[in-house]
C-alpha cells in the first residue's frame, strides 16, 4: 500500500530538479557577468540629465575605449540616472555597490556622496568626476595630500573659479553693478562657488544679491525676487538645482532685458550670453582614461586625486538682442571663444565660419545694444 510520501515522490523529485537547474543557471549567469575573462562590469552613475553631465558621461565612455575597454566588447557598461531625485540616487548607490560590479564611475558631487556613503566597506572600486571639490564633499579625500583618500576611491575634481566669469561679465559691460545669484544652500559645491562669487564681487565693487531655491520649481520665483531688487545680470554656478532650470532663469532675465552667464557650458544653447568654465568632455575623457587604468590593474590607493580644469568659452551673440545696458562682445573677445552662436547657427573654433566671426561680433555689439 502506497503512503502519501510514495504518491508525491515523483512530483517532489521533479520540483527538486527544476530548482537545481534554475539555481545552476542563475549561478552561471552571475558568474559569467562578473568573471568572464576580459569583460569587467562597470556601473556609470549620474545624478541628473544635463548637457554638462551628458558630455562628461560620453567622455567617460570614450576615455575607457582609448584604454582598450570598449562597451560590449571588452567591458560591460550599465548606466544609471537619478533624474535629480536624492532618494533615487541613494537607491542606485545601494544597487551598484552590492558586489556585482567591478568598478563604479560617478558624475556629480551628489552621486559621489551617495555612492561613498554606502561603500565604506570598500565592496567596489570607485572613480569619480564632474565634482567641484572632492575634499569638501565629506568622503575622506584630503585637501592637502592628493594621495590621502580611501584606498578604493580616486578621481578628478574640477573647480572653476567663478571670479573669471564675473570679470568677463564686467569686461562685456563696464557698468555692471549688481549681479543676481540663485542657489541651493544645501549643496556643498554650490557653497564653494557662492563663497568664491562673494569674494570676487567684493574685489570688483559688484553687489551680489542672493536668493535660495530648495528645488528647481522654486528657481523662477527666486529669480523674480532678484529682478525686483534691480540686478543687472544673473550668474549661474555649478548648482545642480539651478542648472536644471536654466531655461526658467533665461525666461525671467529676458522679461527684464538682462543677460544670464554661467560657468557651466554649453548653456549658450539655452539662451545664456556666455559660459566660461571647464570643458567637461575633456574632463570626462580623462576620468575614463583613469577608469581604464584601474580596470587594467592600477592600484587606486596609489593614484592621486587631481584637480583638472581645461577652460572653454562659449558666447551667444543672439542673447545681446534687446538687452538694457552697454553689453557687447568685442571682436578680440569673440576670437577667444571655442563655440559661438549667431543668427547663422552654432560655430566652433576652426570651423568654416571662424574667419568671419570678428566681423559678426562687431556688428552685433553696435546694432544689438
């Protein structure tokens, strides 16, 4: 007489076999993804969709490729974007540090901090970029010794002096007296830029009027409050909250016939008068090269954290139209631009229209005032 165990024995055996095969396939998949010869897995994490971040990420990919790590051929890249949401950024940080990646690349100070905060047990190697000042980010990077950093983390800081942009604005308009700055006071990188702006404005005799914006939705109202206080122009630094709302800043500025200038290119495409800052495509490429060296076996603990600021200038001649005040772009200044926009479109230094740029500028500086 069969017992109930005898009755279910064939079914139990089948279920056991299915579970065994499934576990084997899962283990094979996980092992294959993590241990396939010549195919390391890399997570690439950015905090928000912005032109500067997208340029940097493309640079990451190109830099790694220059070291022989081509996506899909010799390295497997997976991209993450928190879309400006901090809880999402923290969730992504936990995902990419649980052990299934060989390296994590981050773009922005917020992303650096999110990943560093959950990676203190050094479960994954970490290379960072598009960071204003890693030493001020609270992740263990020394401000004085480039080799004093967590043994599993290194990268490149890019702090562009705000003073250079303010001096250029004064050159374009010697009558510049009041500059408005909307910023999010909780951002570490924005705190650094604001301090630099305050110092330079004091040196130049410019009054810096400030307004805090906790999120991108508050940027427009903050900008309008500064317009009511009589600013002659808006300055945008590396503040992530404000950079998401560049179009809003430009719209408010146009209504009052004043310009917007930034230290984050290429926002001239969104209507700013000029962007004087770092070339983040080049910075990203250098971060990618660094990542490639780490993947090839370089010891992160022996790689110093560096500060790299390849300068680039972009000018939007169309933004001169209708401005109040004596704003102009002299030919010699335009000759220094790496990118400029006029009625014919966008041009780059060395392009077919570069020889005619000074003449275009001269006409713009007189006719557009």
